[in-house]
C-alpha cells in the first residue's frame, strides 16, 4: 500500500487558508469602529490644523496664485481666464 502525500498537502493548504482568514479578519476588524468625533480629535480639531484655517491667508494665497498664473479664477473656479466660460 502506497502512502498518499495528498493528505498532508491538503491539511497544509487548509491550515494556511484558515490562518489567512483569521489574520485578515483580525486586520479588518481593527479598522472598524465608530467615527472619531470632533471633540475626540484634540489638537487636530483646532482651526490652525486645517488646510484653510485662516480665511484671510487662503484668500491672499489664492490671489498670489492667480496673479502668478495670469488666470482669473484659476483656483477652484471654472475657466482659464480667457473669458470663454
């Protein structure tokens, strides 16, 4: 009677699939959770930490960008300054 090598291979493949499933479930479970509320963000919730924290600074930067690009409405508004919009 010849011993079969398919049995250990199947068990190894099953163990690998089971281990992969457990690890993947654990990794995906770590990403799930309630959304972070604004009061839980601490320093990151401060207005200085946002991209547009100071409206005056962002308007000034937009003006400089539009002046350098020689295009009115070059930042966030349709058209390229040619007046065709």
